[in-house]
C-alpha cells in the first residue's frame, strides 16, 4: 500500500517474510505455494511472481537483499531440518551458491553489512548424534553460538555474542555496530525475558542497553534509524507493550506510545528513510493494524483500520 494507507494491493498468497529490493521494484518473500517453503520474488505491483528455489528439496526462508540488489541471501534447511545453511542467489534464479557447509548447524536470522561485503547470521550447533529435527532436545542442543559474520571474499567467519539466544539481528546503516535482542533467563527469579544489546565490531564485547529496572520484561524488535543515531524498540512490561526510541549518543529513551493506554501488542518497528516517522504493528484488542507515528511520538495514524 501507499505510505498513507491507500491502494492496498495483494501481491501473493501464502507470503511470509517480505523484503523490498533496494530499488523498490521487487519484493522477495518465502511461500508454501508450491507445497514446500521456497524463496520467491514478485514485482511491487504484483506482477511476474518467480519461484527462485523450487529445485531445492528442503525448506527455504528468510530472503535478504544485498545492498546493491544483485543477490539474495537466504536460509536453506535440508529435509531433516537439522542442518540449515546460508545460500546466495541472483534475482533471476541463476548462480545459486552455498556459503556454509556446516553439519548440524542451524543458521537462522540474516542481515547484510551495508557495504555488501559480509553477512551476519545467528547460529545454533546441534549434537552430531541428532539426525532429525524432532529429536532435538535441550540436552542435545550443544551450544547457542550467538551470531557469525561471514566475509564473502574468502568465507572467513568471526563469532560474536557466543552463548546468547538471539531473536533479532540488525546491522547499523553506518556499518560499525550490530544490534540484537537476546533471551535472558533469570532462573532464580523465575523469569525469562529478552534485552536489547549492541556489539561494536571493533570491540566484540556485547553491551546490554535495556538491563535496568525500567525494562525488566520483553525488549525486542530493535530497528536502526537511517543515520544510526537512534534505535527503535518494543518493550512489554506487565502485559503492556510500548514503542520506544533510544538515542545512541546519550542513551536517552523516549516512550512514543504510552498515551495509547490499554494493552497494546506492538511489534516490527521500521523507520522511514528520512527518519521522521516509524511504522509499526499494533493490536489493541481488535486485531493487528499497521500504524505510523512521528519519531517524537506525535500524530499516530492507523493506516489499516478500514481493512478486514
């Protein structure tokens, strides 16, 4: 749809994980249309849908465009679902290439570096004795490996945030920092929650941005502003969710949606290119809608209230 909510157009059925191409002409997505999860592309007007990975017997998902739009990275699971490796392919379906050959590794969340030279991905290592996904248990899941950065020129890897179960991974537009949300378990208190973290790539020690008394629940969905000066994120405290921004230079945190009231299930914030607005989903008890709000918290607008 248009940014004001007009001209809603359905592009595909069974579409998941949509991602715009850098030039805005195409959208990549995962779909079960063929009976298996495959990576597709479609024109932004819904024209010419193409299945890029129909020949793969495993499940393909999580497509991510390279910054120059010449490649798509995606995750391909083998039929056992114990191995899930990273592939790249060109938007016409040509030249598929497997970047990782790890056995009993599950790569999951992907993001490209802004210069297109590297790909970051979360990774979990499974006990080699496991041969089927249904057999995976807490006891034989060997290690949650945080995330890896894979340099495309030579496929060298570097590991960061080892031991953390990461739920979202986003590279800053300036290219020097990665933000992520990670599961934190406070067993003594009986709590399981997530925090927002960052890693500066010249100093790989993770920094927890939301480990304080104001944010003691679920903190997730970090999203960078285009100039990397802010992170938007969602926090759920005592059953209520709100959208926040965090200013990176002085750690100022602003609640953008507290005035909404009620129980708000908020997710998936995304900045406008000019940094003036944030789009997000919100379910205030009547089903989810797409909203936009000014970056200072003013003028919230429901774009999809008329769509059922």
